């Protein structure tokens, strides 16, 4: 039989009419959550600091990010605190003996004896004097995990000023990148300004097991060294013969001291004449005075130090103030085999703060050197949008150029280093052209702050023409303002509340109690007492649910459609039956 299109339409209307009936619902109104004060995205106080300049004879590259490194500090890091004017020194927080550079032993125009002084600093720790943390270091809006870091020896107060308790700019996470030159004699002097024993282990850096005086030099209390006790000092002596990207870290209670932040990059630069290297890169990111060897091959250089934190561990120093209690809580009660990393940082900060100081600024047709380091305890898989980088070195050792590989995801195990080259030629392979190209961990928890997305170690490679006058990306997507609030990171703001033209908020959950599973929550106009909901659920369970309505409607519809298609046969049967009745 030929089916008329009207027959099919009629059948479909009957089949779906019942399901349409149950989808008619009255939703409760959306409410809007007050997200409180939105921080200024970039305070833009340091416009002069962004410019390329020369201080104390030190050439300092332009740094277009929102929060550039202080040029006076760069000059001190390159020349040493002993070779600069008092005025320049006073424009930094360095102690006068923080970096001593002297003795051009090979006569090649740069110093060969480098004395670096490190202290151990607690950030966001318990204060004995008031109800708050001190000194504070926010990894994202109002997120303040307790941290320990190696820090350059500082002068004066631990705080930035008298009016706040935020840490001075030298006291921050991560522990600073340290740069020395191949063949230098380096005395790494640890002044233990902390309440626990620590050491320094030089991971991957060429160093003798014992120093000239016969003392242990490997930083491992169980095999070579004594602890450096609170108030004591120790000098680690190295004369690195091999260049590369290496690591230094504490080797006392390593399973927690490294996680607390006592780990940083130690970079040995290739030997060149007149090669004054930037001894510290505080806070990582752009190296504003790259070494001679780097400038032979690259236009700019960035240190990317990734870390992750379990808030259970990092809150111990905020909840307890007695070192004996902290030792008990941290070394015996805390179990890192049960740990979950809650915070994921790049150069000590999480998104959105990474946008202020850990962006990579690009221009077309340039070569960018990246030193990537993972100091978390899990694998990472960093992905660059819009670019494929060539991994030139693993753990500081250069690959044969023929076997160097190009990728767009860079796996990096704990403690590993990838040296990478990003070439910004727009050829569809190295780069897809200018833009704001984010880069982030593809282990997805890495892009959250305690499970709130976006957050974590996300940052961006931003082409100059996409940067605004204060060094923030000129994003053309969604507004990022809500991410600069405490409320967002406290999990209080609905994630799509501020989407223009949609305004998807949240239902008023005051006094709201979850109904039993069978109840029709979607059609309620307001919260009802649990007893009423339960009664309704009982009635619904007798076959009045949306699903059962649909099934019944479907069966009835099919039956009606079959009857409709066979209506002529049925009519004939009925006529036949009537005829038979008459004949009786
Ligand atoms: Cu330690």
C-alpha cells in the first residue's frame, strides 16, 4: 500500500503528543550571586620597568608583561651586589652580600668566583602576633597555601611595606632560578633562617661528593652531610664542567620539603668571553639578560617552573605554630601516599595571576628558548596552542640535532627538564600566526584551582599586537573579570553567571532539600517541605512519571496509527459484521 505523507505526519503527532505534554515545565527563577570586589586585572604601576634599558652597564631586555621584573634587581643579579652603586642596591631588596662576583681567573672579562647566599623563608605561615598569615603570597585571588622557599638573602623587612603583610618581592614562590657559568667556582651558601634542618642537593649539577675541606657536598643527610640546623650555615662548592638546565633542592624529609617549595632550577650557561650571567631569575618567567650563548641562537628566553600542592600538607604550618607539633603533623601524621594536588602553579602562581607575570611575549619570525621544569610529584603534559616546539635537551643534555623532535604536547615527569625552541615563523607547522595562544597542562586537574576551572597552570603565548598598554592580553573571548574575585575561587559564583545574553545563574537553594529520586523536581516552582514531596513521590510511583507517560503515549500512538492505516479494512470488517447481523 502507498503511504500518504499526511498519514505519516498524523501518526507522528499522535506518538509525540504525550511526551510534549510532560515537558511543559515551570522552572524556578535564577538568582545572581554577588561576587564582591573585582581586583584590578593589572595595577600597571611600573610602566618604566617594561622598557629595554641599560643599568650599571647591564643590558636589560624589554619586558611587556603586566608585572615586569625590577630592572635595578636585574642589574644586581648580573653584576653582583658588590659591583653596583648603593643607589641601585637600595632600589632592590637584596642584602649587600647576597651575590658576590669577583676574580676573573681566566682573564676572559667576566668574574669566575661566584658567592650566592640563600635563606629559607616561610610564606603564608601562622603568625604568633595576630590572626592572619605572614608574610602573604597569593598564588591566585585570596589563595594562600603555606610555603617554604629558598630565597636570595634579603635586606630589611620580610614584608613589602609597613601597611600590609604581603611578602617583599624577593620572598616568593618558586625558589628562584639560579644561573652560573660553566667553569665558575660557585659557593652556594645556605643560611638556615628557618626552624627546621635543611640542606641543598645539586641535582644533575656536576659537584664533588666532598668539598676541599673534606666535608660532605651532596646534601644528603643519610650519606654525606650533616643537617644544616636552624641558625647554622653551610657552603656547597661546585665548579660545573657541563652546561645545562639542572635542579637544586633540599634533601631533608624530601617527600614533604620539596613539595613545600624548597626546589628550584640551577642553570649552567655555556662559557663565553665577557659573559655576565643573570645569577637569579626571581619568580621565573622571562630572563631579561640572557647569556651570550643563548643570544647566539635565540631572541628571548623564559624559565617555566611548574609545581603542585596538596592543601592538606600546605595548611599544616598555618594551623600549628610550635615546630615540634609541625614536625609531628608533617613527618608522621601526614601521609603523602594519600595526597591529592589541589593547586597547580606556573612560576609560583595560578591562573589568572599567571597572566600578569608568566606570559611569553612573541613577535613573528623569532626564536624563543624555553626551560621547562616539573617539580610536582606527578607527570605533566604541557600543550601549546598555535605552536609546535622542538625539544632540544632532556634534563640538560642536548640531543643530537637530527634526533630532536617537534611536538605540541610535552610530557615531563617529576624533576625532569625539557629545553625547547619555539620558532614563530607562520608556516602552519611552527606557528599558526599571531594571536593569544594559551599553553597548559593536559592532565586536566592541572587547569584548576582546587577543582575550579579555569585556573591552575594555564598561561599564554601572546603576540605583541595582542597586548594592551598595561601588558594584559587583548582577549576577544569571554570576560575574565569574574576570575579576579575571591568569591569565584571560594566556589561561590556560578561559572556561567556573567555570560552575556544567556545569564545562566543558579536556583535559590535557601532551605532547599533534595527530593526523592522519582519526584518531578524540574516542575516545582519553589522548595516544598520534604513530607509533601514524599507524598507526591508516592503518587507519582503509581505510574504518573514523565517516563511512564511517554511510554504509555508511545504505545497508544502506535496503536492509533496502526488503526488509522488499516481503517478501510476495519470499516469493511464492521460493515461485514453488520451485514451478517441483518442476514440473521
Ligand atoms: Cu628541607
